[in-house]
């Protein structure tokens, strides 16, 4: 039972990326409308709509750029490899090389 691992393209397709950005923009726009009192029938409804559209547009672009840059940071060849240790720790063979170098220098 060998299961094929999904590729990076399968994990997050461009349509899903746009959907995530649109969802974040919609959320930011609705929260802005609520916080500016749009649904309370006050007189400045047009101002609230303009500010909500600006906030929604900025958040759409920001989420789209940030998630795209995060996807570019992943090395496609390493996506298929399983990760069994914390990512920020150095490799074990690097530790062995560093320990061997200090013993060869006579500092250890």
C-alpha cells in the first residue's frame, strides 16, 4: 500500500490561493463595516463603505503576496522528503564534521 505524497502544486493551487486571499479580504471588510457602525443606520454609511473597500483591497493584496512568498521559500525537492526532526536544527553529519574539526585543531 504505497500512497503517493501530494506535490506542492496539489497542496495549494492558484485558485485556492486566490480564495484564501478573497476570504481574508471579505473578513476584513465586514469587520471594518461592523466597527464603523454601518449596520446601525447612522448617517455616514458611504464613508464606512469606502474605508471597508480600501481595507479589503489592502488585505487581499497583502495575503496574496505573503502566502505566495511563503510558497516560494519551500524547496520543491524537499517537499517529498519526510521530516523526522525539527527543521531549524542542523543536520547530524554537520555536527559530526564540526566536532571532528575541533578535535583536529587540538582545541577540544
